[in-house]
C-alpha cells in the first residue's frame, strides 16, 4: 500500500509540474512568436510607406533597412514595380508575378511557407502594394527557442521527478508509521483477547458436561464470569483510547482549575496507598488553570497515580508536584521509587500494550493506560515524558495555562 501511495504521490506531483511547465513554456513561445510577428509587421508597414534608399552618414537607420523585405506595386503599364532588392534577387519576373498573384488572392496578412515569406497587403498614397519579408531568421530563432525550452523543460521535469521521488518517501513516512502502528495494534489486541476467549470457550464446553459435579460447574461459571469481566475491561480501555486519540478533549475547551482537580484526584488514592504501605504526598501550586476537559484531565491523573502505586517499591513514597514552568506552561510530575527505566523503556512506555513487567499481563494491566494518558495530553496541546534518576521514576506532563491566571 505504501509503495502504491508513493507512486500516486509522484504521479500527481509530476502531472502538476508538467502542466505548469507546458503552460509556462507555451506562453513563452507564444509571446516570443507574437512579438516577432508584430515587430516584423511594423517594419513592413514602414517599408511600404518609406522609400528604400541608402542612409546618409550620421542619420538614424531606417527600420525598413533592418528587415530583409521588398515591395511589389502594379505599374501603369501593368508591369510590377519592385523596391528593396538589395536583400533579394528580383530579376526573376515570373517568380515576382507568382508571389504577387498568391498574395493578392489570399488574406491581407499571411505567410507563403514554400517561399519562407510573410506578406502584408496595404493601400499607400502611391497606390496598392504588397510587402514581402523574409522570415527565415525569425523561424530559425523560434526553432532555437523551442529547442532551448524543450531542453530546459526536460531537465526541469527530470529534476522535479528526482525531487518528487525523494519527497514521496518523506511524505508517506507518517502514513507508513500509522499503518505499521495499526497492524501492531490489531495484532496486540488479538493476542490480548485470545487468552480470555480460549478460557471462556473451554469452560463453556466443560459446562455442557451434565455429569460434572455442581461445585465444578459453579467453578466453570465463575471462570467464565472472570474472563468476561476481563474482556469488558480491555474493551473499555480500547474505547477510551480511541476516544482520546479521536480528539474528544478538544471539544470541551473550558478553563479548568488544575490545582483543585489534582487535589481532588489525590483523595480517593490515599486509602489505596495506605493499604499497600505506601506514602502519597502532594505539593501543589495554587491557581494553576488550564483550558481543556476536566473529566479527561482527571482520568489522566488517575492513570498516573494508579501506575505509580503499581510500580512503586515496597514502603515507597509517591510525590505529586504541580508548579508553573515559565509564564505560559505548568508542569505536573508524579514521582515514585522503583527499578530505573532504561532509555528504550522510557521511549516505548507510551506505546499501546507495552509493559515494562510482562508478569503484570494478567492482573488488569493491559499496557494501555499511558497510551491513553499521552493521547489526553496531546489533545490538550501538551507533552508527556518519563525521567529516571536517583532511583526514582518520574512522569512529567507539561500543559499550556490560561493566560492571565496562575
């Protein structure tokens, strides 16, 4: 799919480029041709109304003398009078009569391609006349310009083709990453659902055995219920991730007192930490207000606090800090003691279905919490990352604050 997308990108890009090149080069050729034709006709008109004579020294040259042209006028005795023969051999009277006859029978302005001549039929004070101009130089110049345009256009098209091929890889890279991420997501989700489904099917088949004792049948039912609840929990996590990544946090952009929200989120976790022998403390700056969705921000705090209590060392202390980070941002940090996270783990920990401890795969941890947290933070135009130093792991969230509020 990615290869076809790159080919499509290059084809569309080259179609646009070739169309623009054809329009530009066609315009250049047409403007040049019309300009040369207009200049030629102007000089032909000058030649018709001005006598062909040698220019005295110091006098500005006659424009008609710069153009290889001649005029034919009918004389009183019916013979043709020719002028301007210093560029042409006008001794062939039969040819002159042929040229005059063809020009008289045609349009007022036209070209005789077999003779490479342009003619202009005019009425002058001296009577009607026809001016003929040699267009060999004009056609040669247009031919050279056409060749130059074709070479320039071909070179430009080749350069654009190479650039398009190079840029296509860069342009489809996010699509390729998203496609790979989607495939990995489907594979991981299928793997997570496979085990509970297998347990449910196995216990359902055993439940069909009418000879099984009632106690054993009750155990089969309990196993089915446990696995069904686990599947429902996983599906709810997947739906929450889809909603968060779908940008639902942007739909409720209202001022939220993050200081109060954080203090409220700490309260239900205090007994949980106490039962596990952990200490939970908070250092919260007052009046920190952000713009966003209160339910999603509360869910973000719950994910970070739940993650901390799961991975904190025994009898450890978890600290929650909220402070301003400059004038336009605030920093929320949840820190807990525990095994240090490697740089690779800190990079991958926000990926879907990623677990630092694979042994927690069946205790309700699906590796989706931090992915949901990242989606919520991204929806609030913020940034989330993990740090590990001095035996403590810290998850930091940087969010823009509402201007004028602290």
